[in-house]
């Protein structure tokens, strides 16, 4: 199965002591580019998360957002800096004495000075936190990959349908070739008759001219290679896996053959088919850019 490089995944892990939410999204990228955004207290897990994702994802610009809420009773505690509070009070008393004003400072007022009362987060059990976070990341990654797989299957079906249309166009080009040669022969004979005003025609000269023309406009090699590339792309699509780069290379080769057919074409019908090739190939290349 092939996978798209675009996708989205989400999971939420809830226990008696924590709530963890993980969201993942990705867009196209030539290589794998992972960005992890999470609370500072979880920075110790960043490398483990990256290594885990690298094992499951090969291409794409992946952004992962992780939130963590500690629900334990010991999650936070209030801390009083008594020494600092005393220092503030003494300073205020000295100020009141020097300015000869009444000292009416209260404990509440002192508590509002910087760093007198602070709230500190408790240090969680890192092993437990790591277990819970990686569980949440794994679930989000499962959902993310499932999303990519669904989109990849849609891409596969769309590309296969375009390849079938291309295959039919190849057949039409091959069928048109002998008609072109026959039309050219008729035109040559008509011109000779008009110029010589005689019905007697040197068949050898005409045959030589026809052979030279047929060789000049022949696209047999191109259509054979184009068929081969179409079959190769179909095989890769059915085989699945991380085939995005390979499909892109095949599409480039298909475009090369279509360009050659168009340059050789001396016929409006073949030119039309060649333009149709290029249009479909360009659409396929756009789709291939989305495949992992």
C-alpha cells in the first residue's frame, strides 16, 4: 500500500494523574523533516519521540504538537520565600521612618512583591511520564498513518485511471502511424502526376521517398518505451511501499518520450495525442509529489 505525505493524526491519553494530547500533521517534503513542540518539562523525551517517528515515517514535513497536564494533587505547591518577605518589610519600615510617615503595610501587600510567594510544579516521575507520553504518541502516529494510507489509496486509483487513458492514447498513436505513411504516399503520387502530367510513376523513387519519410516520423521506439514506463508505474503502485521518488523518476522518463513523439509528429492527430500525454503526465507528476 502506498501512502500520501499529507495526513493528520490525533490522540488523547487520560489517567488519574495526567492528561496528554498529541496532534500530528504533515505536508509534502523532499526528505523527512520533524518538528516537535511540547512543554519544557518534557524536553527530555524529544529525541526518543524523533527516533520513534523516524522508524514509522520516511518522508514529509511532520509537525507534532504535544500538551501535558499533571492532574495529581502534588502537581503544584505554593512556596513562601520568608527571608525575602522579611527583607521587604524591613526596607518598608526604614523608608517609613526616614520619611516620617506611618507604617501601615500588611502581609497581603508584602505577598504581592516579586518572588515572595511562588507556585512551583512538582517533578513528575520521568519513567511514568515517558511511558504515558510514548503511548499517546504511538496512538496519534497510528491515526496519522491511517490517514496517509487512505489518501494514498485515493492517489493510487487516480493515477491508475490516468495511466489507462495514456495506454489507450499510445494505441491510437500506433494505429495512426501506417495511416500517415499511406496518406503521404498518396500525396507524393498526386504531386508527381500533376508535375509530370503523366500517370506513369517511378515506383522505386516513390518507395525510397516513402521509406525515408516513414523512418523520419517513426515513433515505434518511443511508444514501446512509453508502454514500458506505464506498466512499470502500475507495478510500483500495486507493489506499494515508499515509492514516491521512483514514481517521480518514471514520470520524468514518460515526459521525455512524450516530448519526442510531439517533436516528430507531422500530423495533427498524433500531435493531439502527444499533447494529451503531456497533460496526463503533468497531472500524474503532481499526484506523485504527494506520495511518500
